[in-house]
């Protein structure tokens, strides 16, 4: 437990730039991406097996991919849509790509995408 506490303390002391570099490293080396709340989500192994035809997708993840030149406007919209604090919304925006919401209905995902793009940001629905 002591090793985990030390590691946790080291992570908590990272600057925003260092946290972004750590995020990029984990994504590139281990295919691990941060989720909206800062929790770590481990992606499953990638496969090229097409398998049986899938039904039409009904749930989507809303992923912020950029904020353009209107970062403050995008932060405000992200805060409104996610219910996050101003500081957490700012961290999500600055840490692009960031998953804002997971498993949302197509209609809600499209609405979120429209609002963020209206503020100057860019979004992918996955």
C-alpha cells in the first residue's frame, strides 16, 4: 500500500503539462486513455476480426478533440454539459482528447456535439 500511496502522491503533484505528457505516453505505449472524470480506462485489445454484422449503434461516447481559438467558450459549454466544476471542465478541455460522456443516446450525443461545435470546439462521436 505504501508504494501505491507514493505513486498517487507523485501523480497528484504533476503539473498540467506533465499530466498531459503522462496521458499521451499511456495512450501511445499501452492504449490507456483518461475518462471524463480523470479516471483511467483501459481499452480492450484491438482486433481486425469483422465478426458478425453489428446492429446500428444506439449509444455513443462524446469525445472532445479540440477547442479552437475559443477555449473559454468551450470550457463553459463542457462545464454545463458534464456538470463538472470549472477547474475540471478546464482540465478536460486542455487535455484533449477527452471523453465527456459515455454511452449516451444518439439524440443527446448529437445535441452535445452541436453545442460544443457552436462554441468553437470539435467533437467525435465514438
